C-alpha cells in the first residue's frame, strides 16, 4: 500500500497538458517580474501565444514595479518564500513519499555546495524550495522546467527535476555564469539538462568552454526578442535634440562611472548636451558624487527606474543610446533602441558586435576607455540628421532580422514539445548523477 501511494504521486503519472490541450511548462526565475527582466516576460507571453501554458514560479518579485504589465505578471506568479509553511510541508511530503528522489537531490546539493562561493544554508534553502517546485509540477501537470540564468535558478531547476521526475533546461545570459563557472557547478548543470539556451554566439562559445564535447549539442542559440507591438512604436525620423540616453542598473559592471567621465570630456570641449540615465542600483551614490565633482548637474539627469512606456519616450527623444558596459553578454536595451530606430554607442565586448555594426548602426568603442567613448558621443552629437536617419533605418532592419520574440519562442516551443512527446526520463540518464556532479 505504501509503494502504491508513492507511485500515485509520481509526476510522470500526472497529466502533461492542461485541460484545454495546451502543453504545460514551469518557468523558474529568481526575481519575476522585474524591471531588468522584461525579456523574460516577452518570452513567456510569446510562448502563450503559441498555446504553451506557462506556470510562473519565482523566489520573489523585483523591486519598484512601475510598469502595469509587471503588476499583472506579479499576480500570475507563485512565490516560493512568501509561504514558509508551504515550503516545510512540501519538504515533509517529498521526504515521506519520494525518499529515494529526495536522497538523490540531497547528494546533488552537497556536491554543488562543496565548491560554491555561497554559504551552505543557501544551498539547503534551494533544496527546500525545490521540494515546493516539485509539488507545483505535480499540481499543474507541468511536463518540463525551464529556468532563466545559470546561477541559483538553474540549481533549483536541477533539484526540482530530480525530485519530480521531469526534464529541465535553462537559459544562460552571462556574465555571472562566465565569471565563476566552477563555483556555480555550471558543468554539472549543463550535463544534467535536456538542453541549455544561450542568447548570443559569444555566450555559446563560453558554454563550450565549460562542458564536455558530448554535451555541446545541447547548447542552443535562442536570442532574446522583441514583439511586433514594440516595433510599431518607432518613429521614422531621428531626434535632433543634443540628448543621449543610458538605460540599465546602476552598478560597476554597467560602466556608468566611465560614462560620466566621458561626458565630462565632452563638456570640457565646449559641447552642449544632455545625458539621461535611466535606472537605479548600488552605484547611484558614486554617480551622484562624480556628477557633482565634474559640475555636470545641468547636463546629466538621473531618472531612477521608469515604466516601459516612459523608457521608450526617453529613447525616442534622444539621438542615441549609450552603453558603457564593462561586462555584458548582449543587453536587451540595445535591441529596444535599435527597434525604435535609434543608433547605439556601445562598448565592443561579448555579444554586442553581433548586433551593433560600427558606423552602420552606431559606434563601437573599447571598454573602459572614456576618451574613445567621449569621441563617439561627440560624433553622434555632430552627426547630421541624414546620417542618424540612415543608421536608425539599418538598426531597425537588423534587429528585426535577428531578434523576433515569436520566432525565437517557436524554437523553444519545439524543444519543449519534443521532450514532452518522448516522455523523457530523468536528465543525464546516460551517466550516474554522482559522477556528473563531482
């Protein structure tokens, strides 16, 4: 009787499609929705347009949800840490009903903990959260788990897949994953996954460095995308205002301090301009001090986080977007600016040159070089309207060709459908899990 009870709760015996016939996929994100994760929201909604039912699960919602669409997404999302008693209940059920699966997940947790740069208690928390995710899998009949980011969301997906018996995959965005692959167990996560999505050729090359040759076929190029409604908001004329805009979290990696230094050089040369910086974060105090130090309070405006509509208005009122990042993969904000027919001034790093073509759709400069950035900003401010119009047209054409969210979602949907149709067993079955995570 006891064994029969356990089998009755095994997810592989549950429904794999919703009552309306749509396939069910559980999406796992650390923060959702979040102002910096709009690309995930677009992907989820594109999948739903293609009859995939997406169960949204996150640890917590992002801060400062100013966009109405994000507020709606929050209402549709299940949050793991809002109901601590539910976590403990799920833990007790898994330990009782699936003791072998729980033991397997526990061994994985210990192995991932061994080289991690995070404390042991966090990994134990991931295991407890994974028990709750497994219960959601059972309740919703999800056939597959997909996580965004190869850090803790991928770990949670791996553990939940072991506990529930379904397959899992994850999307790597970088740069965190590339900075510390050994400390986050990236090799093991790739090995155990059904597939791994990467958003640029550069990203794929980095994952090739940290996986077995036999696992390279799992790595799929699936770009972040924009929907058609976003393209429809573009204007067919450039902005003539002496204004540039920067959008992103205020932090060391985004290089806004270098941008402020470059702006000071432009101002010292006698050029009048306005630089609008949209975003917030731990680097705000440093930027405020730099702006005051260089006497740029009349030239640089810090806006904090804005709604999607307000960000679009800032982009449309600017000549170009400026991205001074030191560490990135391929920022979605570049796609958004180009879709709105705005050229981009960006640092020549990672996947950025895959989209921005210097002197055609914008300007590429060496990272960490305020002199080169100031020169590009000056070129943009002096560029005639005809040049900006041509760059804007080419920008729109290029991003539409490479970053259509519905086309990219179709690739994801086909991968999900293939896994569901095969009724795939536990990921990594070709090799014992204990070998894969050593």
